[in-house]
């Protein structure tokens, strides 16, 4: 989670450090970077959840009964 905060702070700081000649902050650029970061993190989380469900199935545990918050909590513990 700290990495998320660092990434978000970096994007916002970059925006605030680089206003254009009129003093206007490039918010649309920052929003695009934030959107790309979120999309990337969603893909990573979905891939990890799929892999986790597969390992549970390999161990004979039915992945259908797994709850997403429990899977994400296991991911946070890594």
C-alpha cells in the first residue's frame, strides 16, 4: 500500500512542479497518469487473484468459495 501512496504522490508532485507558462497545472496529464496506474494495478490484482485461485484448486480446495477480500488480504501479506 505504501507503494501506491508513493506513486500517487509522485504523479501529483510532478503535476504541481510543472505548471505551464500561464501557471496552469497539467491536470489532464496527471489524471491520465493516475488512470493508467490504476488500470495497471487492477490487472496485476486480477492476475494474482486468478493465480491464487488456481493454486487453491491444485490443493483440492474449491476456488468458488473464495471471497475477493480474503484473496486480496493474502496478497497484502506477501
